[in-house]
């Protein structure tokens, strides 16, 4: 570039920028910059400054129409001269944002007009720079900040993509049983719309994992996922937790606080143990679902919210409605797409598939080497009812992995919880007579074989128990 071209500008700025080159050479990847300025001399000056970074791919345009026609090339930044002969700067900014909302526009103007600058920033301009001898340096710094933000956003998008892969259905819920395949099918349907989802199942079946998998495989995956355990929040705080509060709304409210619904805006809110929500708040939740808006505690302003609702409970909400503990209108509003998670005892060989998964993961994490279950240990697991479901299985086999003396986990290494050693009578299909015999035997064992006490507690004749003992249907010690 000739000295004549540089006259009138602080030439030291150019040489100062060269001091940054060691840092610049550390950057990777192409970063596209469009320079839109009808002043050929000035656009070449800006190009010279920015080209000091070898990663910057720069193209110059001298008319708005020419620049707009090339927006399909997806630049990262456009430097926009506000005074163009063919179009107004505001109009060009709008057109750029319409074609690609992610591109950052830096307006460069020969006038220091605060009102114009404010208007352009409101329209989406990243910065407004006045033309003077410091413009190249300011532009350099501004573009560096933009690039840092772009890199951060790309990293966040990548992490969210990884999270989505982590919550791939087959990785979230391990198993091949028909019961689990039905769950996968419903989860897949849930991801395709914004329908409310209600997840039902016993404690430990993985209800929150299902909620996360649905969110991270839906169109809302880049927006927030917010989980709320209704049962874990004190009654006096639950309204504020869900809907937020204004400063001074109650003692201790020293500032405004956004609630979980506002935090989850554009994303998903997961309300776990929804059956524990007290009746007075159920009506407020119903209004939020119907109107898609919330009002913070102590405030009057209506705040619109756009959230996908997923609820979960281990309770039978239909029964809760019959008993008057849950609003019928809210029940039908939340029912949406129901997903029933089967208890582990109904998943057959999935027990062994899950056990192997947990053993391998725990062994790898703790450097224990590969371990496997003996056939006796496998049979012991398959014969157990698992009242704690998958959560209990995980804890059980991790302990067994630690207790194993070698690479084989044996029957004696598997220790069921003392509180769960008794079989769940409903876990197996039996005849009424078999159930009756098992119940009487359990009571005899519990009450030290006191026949009279057991007969009284079960409201049956003592002669019935004696007859069953005599026929060896029942055993006494």
C-alpha cells in the first residue's frame, strides 16, 4: 500500500498492530469479514489493518446491493458504512439481519450522532464507530470481541450437541425388553411436538432421565432445561420458586428473583413429583398452562412464558383426583402424552443387561479391571423383586463389584438391603390361595408364630391356621 494512501492517519497504529501477530498466529480457522464502504480508499485501509490476522477472510463491497447479493456466503461480520449512495444504512442493517440474524454488523459513520447510534444498536448493530484516526484500532478490538463471542457460542452449541448425544434414548435407558421398546416409541413421538408429557413410574425407574432425553432430542434442545422437585421445596417457598417474586414481596425478598418458569423460557421445565403440589398452587399452575403467562409473587406485571411441560409422579393421579387431593381440570391438562415406565421386575433380562452396564462403568471408573457375574449371581438378581428399581440395582452391583475377590462376582457378593429382603407379593403371578398362604406365613414369621395374634390381625379363624400348619402348607419354627 502506498504512503499516499496512508496519509492523514496515524501510521504508528499500523505498526503497533503488528505486535499482536504472535497471538494472532495462535488462532485457527477462517473468519469471514465483509467491508461495505463506497469509499474505495477507506475500504482498502480497513482491509489492510484486518488482513494482519491471517485467519481473517476479507471481501470488500462498494454498494449495498452487491453486499446483500453475497450474504449467502455467510460472513461472520459486516462493517457497514452508514452513508451509502444506493441505500440507507438502517435499511441495509435490517436486510442483513433478515437474511442472517447471526451475522454481527459494525456500523462505521462519519458523524457522531448519538440518536442515530442508539437507533442502530436497537436494530441489532453490534457497535457504532465514528470515523477518525483511531477507527482501525477500535474496529480491530471490536472484531476480536466478536470472534471470542462466536467461538464461545460455537463451543456451547457443541456441548449441547454432545449432551443431546449423551441423552440418546438407547444410552439413557439401557435395555431390550418389549416394555422398554414401547417407552422408546413414545419418547420419540414426544420429541416431534410440544405436547405436555406425563411420566409415571415407581421411584428409581428413571423418570428424570426420560424428561432430559425428550428435551435434548427436541427442537428446544438449545434452550434451557430446568428441573424442579416439587416434593423437595418447602410449601411456603414453592410459589416463589416456580413463579419468582418482586423485591419486598415478603420478608427476606431483598431483590427481584426470576422463577423456574421464566428460567425455562423457550425450553423445557420438568416438574418432578407433581402429585405433591398443594391444591392452592394447583389452580395457579393451571392458569399458567392455560394463559402461558406468570405473575411474580408480590407483583402485578404479567410475564409471557413459552415452555414445554414435562411432569412426573410415582402416585396414581387419577386416584388422587377421586380422593380430592388433585384438581381434575389440572389432571387432564397435564396428562398430555402419558409414558408409563415399567418397574425393573417386569423387564426380564434387562436386569442382567443393566447389571453388566453398571459393573463395567464402575470397574472402569475405579480401575478394577473387568468383572463378570457368575450364573448363580445372575439367577439371584433375576429372582429379586427390586423395590428400588434401577437405582437399587446400580447400588447393589457396585457394592458387589467391590466385594468380589477376583474377576468373578459370586452369589455371596450380592447383598440385598435388609429393608427389602422380603419379597414383593405382587411381583409374581400367583393364585389367590398361594397369596393367602404367603401372607399368613409372613405374619407368622413376623410375630414369632403366635397363632392367636396372627388370627386376630388377619381376621381369620385360628383353626384355619392350625389346619394349614398340620397340612404343612405353613411352617413354624
